[in-house]
C-alpha cells in the first residue's frame, strides 16, 4: 500500500455546505477536512480535537462513521460560496 495523489479538481460548494459538522460554525479557513464518502466538511482543528478528546489514533467520519475516509482539502482547489 502506498500513497497515491489523486488528480486535483476545482470543486464548488453551496453556502449551506460550508458548515462544520462538529461545531456547526461556518468554514472559512484556508484548509479543512472532507469525508470522501459522504462529502461532509469539518474544520481541521475540530477534527484534530475530536481525535484528541476520544484518544483515537485514526480518523473517523462523525457522519457516516467510516474509518480512514477523512482527507485535508486546501482552499486553493475549492471555491466556498
């Protein structure tokens, strides 16, 4: 198993989708986390704090509960309305 970079795409999210599922605040930061299955968005800090509080060493989507499906997204490839 190795790390594979996927091709970069510009993705546009509607304003209703800009809400962090953990803190329910608007996501306006440069980097955030997105689930590759259910496409929810989280603040990077919220996801990190969630793992710290629960003492997890792996990422777990708070919505679909799938392990290893969260990935960081840079706003240079995403347009947040």
